[in-house]
C-alpha cells in the first residue's frame, strides 16, 4: 500500500478511537449524560424560628411602627447554602481540571486531524485530475484506487464534526473558567467572616435583642405553649412560685400545699433543689391562708387570710407581717370563687406593672373587679369593674396590665376573655392551652421568666407564653 493510503488508514483508526472515546468520555466530562439538580432536588433549608417581624405600618403622624413576635432563643447553625456553594465550587474546579486535560489531548490530536484533512482534500483533487486523465492509466488500478477513496469519503464529515467538537471544548473551557471565577467571588463574599466570628455576631445580636425585650417588657398575649412538668408532689391543690423582682442569681422557689388549713411555706434555693426536694428553709405563717392564689413579690409573700377578705404581706427576710388590709366589699370563703372552688375568691398576682388583686363584689353583681395595690401599704390605688362573672372563670392572670381569664379549670380550657386596664376595654379571645392533668387550681404569670406557673392536679408545671410587642421609634412620645 502506498504511503498516502497508509496515512489514511492511520487516520481512520485514530478517528475510530477518538470517536469512541468522545462518545464515552466527553459527555461525562461536560455533564451531558448526568441529570443536573433542579430546585426541586436541592436540599430545602428550613431555618428555625427566630426574631421575626410580625407586621409593619405607620401611625397617623407618619412614624414607623414595627411589630414583632418575640420567640424563644435559638442558636445560629452553619449556613447550609454556603456549604452547598463550596461543594459546587469544588465540583466546578474538578470539572475544570478534566476539561483542561481534555483540551490538551484534543488540541494535540486536532493538529494531526487538520494535517490529514489537508492531505485528504489534496488527494481528492488528485483523484479528480486522474479521473479526467484516466485514459492514461490502467482501468484496473484506477478502479481499486477509486474504491479506496470512496471508503475514505465518509471520514470528511466526521472530521468536520470533530473540528466543531474541538471548538465546543474550547468554549466549555472558557465557560468553566468564568463560572469558577464567579463562584470564587461569591464564596469570598459569603466567607468574609468565618463561622466562629459569624456565630459570635449572631449571639451578640441575640443578646441585644433580649436587652431590647427587657426594656419593652409589655406585650399582648398571643399563644400559650407547653406545659413543661417540673415536679409531681403534694395534694391536688396548691401553689408554687418564684419572685419576679428577684435578681438573676436569686432563683428561690416557694411551695404552699393545699388551699386551706395550712400555714407552712417551704423554700428551695433553686428549681433544681425544688425538683430534688432539697428544702432550704421552712416558714410558719402567723395565719392560715385561703385558696391557692398567693404571690411572692419583691421578697414578700402576699396571701388572703383564711375566712376573711384581709390581705397579708409577710416578709421572708424578717419573718414578720409587714402590712394587712381588708379588701373592701370583696367576697370571701367560697362566695365568689373560681369554678373549682377552694376558697379562691381573692386572687393576688403581679405583672410588669405591679401588684394586683382580682375578686368579685355584690356591688358588681358577682362580676370580676380588678384592683391595683400599693405593695407597701396594700392600699387600693385604682379599680376596674368588668362584666365577667367570677364564678364562671376557671383561673386568671395579669400580663402588662391586662387580665386574661380562662373559661374552665378542666380539660379543653382556653383563655376566653381579656380586660385591659390601660384602655378600660374588654374582648373575647380564643387562646387554647393544654390542660395535661385535667384540673388546674393555680395559674399565675411571672414577668421575669415570661412564663405561667401552674398547679395541675398535683403536678407543678410551666407554660411558655408568646407576646405581641409594638416597637416604636425613639422619637415616639
């Protein structure tokens, strides 16, 4: 076989090898035989609930009013999107390396293909010349040579396609380079702070937000969650509490079992001691108490003296009665109790604003009366008469000067009614909560813990509350 034909045979062999390699390798390198992830297949990132704007508006004077719901504290986790970006960048870099190898091999073979293409086109021209002058050649030899040429003719479009593929690979290389540059820039922008620094910034923001919440303090009740069972002890009826005005380091717990015929108050240094039963001190009150609606406020215990409408202020520090005063016209000794009875006529409670007494009078037809008390003298500072029957209420508690009343002490109870002392208006509500142990005989709000303390059929439990806050600009008056 002549040298030109040997070269053409080598080209055919090489092109067969290249064609097979491209069909097997090129698609996998450039992603043509893989299913690209869509938005439906990507990992869905579900951030935990954080500090969120509830709604926003402007007041009549044009000042911005932002409303937010204050959730529980959550810690920031590593950004999943940033992790996905890094993984994508690694894949692009790996693909870029593969494309680079492919490009080197392609360019090397492409030069050879171009050379062979030129030779083939020249050979085709010679054949045309020979065909024009075929009379000078032997018919047999010419026919054999023409058949060989006919076999080579299909290679020409293959070579054309190969040139196109080589250009496409060059484009891929350029696009990969551009994409890698863009992803690197995005990663540098997102990674401007490392995770530890970002985590500290988030914690700092949480602290600032909580400091802000401490300043705001007041809000409207939106939701009650829980309960969290702290302990199982005592009879079906009783009270337990902490002091909302105590310092952060002072976490003493006071425990008063039963609703009557008792004068013993047990003190624990912490919730942990309360749970374990490690009692730190016992107080023997000078009078028996009535009901379960006592409150500890600023180091003193306020309770209703048994078989009377007298309120007692007892100091834990001195072990003495600091003040006592009759609550004028207030019913007592199961005249106007809550639905469960238990001499719960007079309910003493505290919130962000101060000390309160909730009770009923004949003058108000047995409906609930709210009185704000002077914590030192027990003098009534101001009273509000509501239209809600005291005997129809399961329990009640104050948050930010608003009284919230439940419709039952049994399963299925919900916060059904609220009365604002700020506006002297009421509304019917529908805020359910889980009465896990079927019988609530004490339900009190603690402003420091932002929680409801409850005595639920011999179980001491806590409910978390979600408040709706209105945050106004600093220039708001």
